[in-house]
C-alpha cells in the first residue's frame, strides 16, 4: 500500500497501543478475573443447590 515497513515493531505499535504500558497488566488482571469469576459463582450455586436438596430430601427419582 506504499507504507514503509522495516520491522514488525512499526506495525505492532499502531495495532496494540497499550503495549509496554500499565494498561497491559490491567487488562491481564481483568481477563483473569473474567475467567475465575464464573467458576466462583457457579461453585457457590452448585453448593447451595446440593444443600437445598439435602435439607428438603428432594432426591430425583430415576
């Protein structure tokens, strides 16, 4: 396209403007939290459901 590109560093900067800044760590922590949060919420839901079944004696018939 007529752009002078000598190295990949010339391309990486405009593609990812957060590189080599504190935002990189912030987005990493956000991504980790978004992976762990559903595990915690799902585990709590399952434990509550098991406790409810154990207290009410509502065992599935099968």
